[in-house]
C-alpha cells in the first residue's frame, strides 16, 4: 500500500515547523472551509457533473469536468486514500480550466460511495485503511480500462489525442497501471507522493508502466525518499533502460501528501511547482 500510515507523523512534524496545527486544520475542514487553489490564468469555462460509470464490478461514482466548448484530451485522476471529495473536485476543475476533460474517480466504489472519508483529509487514517486494502493490481487494471473507455465515449474528449492520468499517494500505482492497461491510449502519467510505485515483484507498477509508450512525472516527498531512498534510483534505471522520458524529482521539505489543498501538510509553493510540472508534461505528451 502507500505511506499513509506515516501521515499522522508528518502532520505532527508540520505543526512543529509552525504551520497550521491539527486542531486548526480539523476546525477548518469541519466548518467546510478548504484552502483555495490559485486561480488559473485565462481559465476556460467548464461544465461539471457527477457521473456514474459502469464497470465489470459495479457502478463507480465520479466527478467529470470539461471545457464548455470543443474537445480536449482526457485525464483520469486517482485520489489519495481519502478518496473523492471536495479538494479532489477542486483540483480536477482547475485542470479542466487549463483545457482538459477530467474524470476524478471514487476508487472505493465497490465498498462505499463517496464521500468515503467523512472529514476529508482530516479523517483518521485507521478509518480509511480498510478501504485501501480492498484494492489490488486486478482492480487497478479493470477500473483503468473502464474509465478510459468511458472517457472515449464523451463528446468533449479528443479521440485523436493521447490521454493523461495522475495519482496521489495510493493513486500513484493506479496511474502507472492505467498506462499499462491502456498502453495505446495513455501518453502521460504523473505520480505525486505516490506509495508502492516500486516493489521487488515482476508486477511492480514501475516495471509495468515502463513497458508503455507514455511519458512520466514522478514527484517524491522528501520524507518518503528518506524511508525508501532506493526507489528513485530504481525508477530512473527502469525508465532509462526502457527509453521512456521521465522527470523524477525529490521535493525537498515536502511531506507525504503535500499536494491536495485539504491536506494537513499542504505546501502551496511546492504544490504549485508540482502543478507547473504536470502542465508541462501534458503540454508535451498530449499535444
């Protein structure tokens, strides 16, 4: 699984550095207040909808947002362990405003409809770990095929351009396996503080993804790198051997979970750097 087991430790460290405290963060989330993401310059008008997607295992609830006119490359967004929620919708909408047709999914639909984390990212990890343990390589692959196929049926999705996929925390391996499941359709893969990208098994997500034609962005939290210092080396060696373009960076001072705006360790400057690198990846790979 991912490194969400360390999330509480990371939050305590964040507090120690004089940033938002656990109590302040919980109060903000409890009041329905989220940190606002910076506005997109020259944002396009978008259309938002809550949608249902039929998969071989049931019906997935998801959020779909796309430019109001024309067609745009599709993107599948895999949330972190806290699932489909306001912060992830906010991130998906922001991406759509830059010119993409974005599907943010509830990976836990087999067990529970969203919201799966009642207090968002302030939900105790112990409450959501059982949901994460219901997912595996097979569910990743099955869902990836269903979600990409659904996007390709939407009039707002450009069929003549590759799709992108991005994942946060446990969503990192899911994004990698989306490319492996649909190698002819996915052209760009991004992982932010992804956990479990590298294992010693033949079906390791990074090995599977390296066999595709996608381009990659892997943004690693500093404390995740401290726990697994060899992952970045394994990623680089594998992608280089496969001749796959890959930007792999350890974000100094970033704690695991730094990208979503409702995270207790949200770091806006570094989240904005990760955002800029995502747009650069999609600009190249999905053009």
